[in-house]
C-alpha cells in the first residue's frame, strides 16, 4: 500500500500539479503582449532564419498548446493563438518549436536517440491498455512482467525526451533576447511559460519510472 502511494499515486498528483502549472502560466503570459508586437509565426521564422533554416514551413493548426515540430514533413505547426498571437507565451512556444527545427538541422544527438526510440515506444503504448486490463487479474498471463518492460521503455523514452525539451527551451530563451524580439524584462514571461512546460516532461518521466519500480517490486515478490 505504501509503495503504491509513493510510486504510483504521488507521481500522478505531481503530474496533475504540473498540468495545472503549465495552463495557469500559459494563461497568464498569453495575456501580456510583447512590446515589439511580433507574432509567434514571425518569431519562429526569424529564429529559423538566423539558424540558416529555409526548408521548414510554418502552419497554423487547431487546438490549444497543440504546437509541435514535425521532422518528417519539415513543418512547424503552431496553434492559432501562438501563430497569430504576439504574447510572451506565444513567442516562447513558437521559439521553442523553432528550437526543435534547429536541433534537427544540427542532428542533435538526444533528438536522434528519441526518434530511434519512437517505434518501440509506440508498441509499448499499444500494449499498455492490455496490461492495465490484465492488472485486474494481477500476474495473469505474466502481466506484471510485461508491465515492467513496458514502463521501462516508456521511462527511457521520457528520460531521452528531457534533454531535447530543455535544450529547445534554452535555445528559445537565448535567441529571442539575442534577436531583440523580447527584452530582458519580457524574457521572464517567456521563461516562466517554458519552465512550466518543462515540468510536465519531468513529471511524465517520474510517473513512468515510478510505475516501472512498482511493477519491478511486484515481479520480484512473485518469483
Ligand atoms: Zn518541445
């Protein structure tokens, strides 16, 4: 019971808290317009241009915080609020995604490791519902051992994701100031938004690691 609280419940609470943080910081800083009135799309374009990237298109997509960089299509997808918005939050998110495009161009090692892990991680994600279902009849068909492997894969994937995300945010913060898109005072809004987003990745890693350790303990007890 205690182990369940420490390894499963506490990380879940941490994850919920991180989600609340990212939404409240984003809500706060998306109300503060930058003095330069540059949109997220313009900022992403400027950041990529400075890095010598010309073959990546910037598109606007539906949803909130659905922003991402697609290395296969070489497309930087920004949610409408961040594409057209001039807020400090919009600039931060847009420059962060541009940071991923720069990592791609420079063949940044953790990004390559992360891409290599995607196929096996997808398989693990597809097996996950079966393990949760099987969990109702614990150790039925060796579900506990399968859970150990699945959460190990997820934890490794999320561990490799951390440097990718932290590096993209560090690049975003620096380049926005270097290009004078935001001043030092405004950088605070950018930093708070991106740091809150980074927290959700840390929480996701801790959750997978917690599940892995919990099921590892169960598997050892059953042997
Ligand atoms: Zn990212």
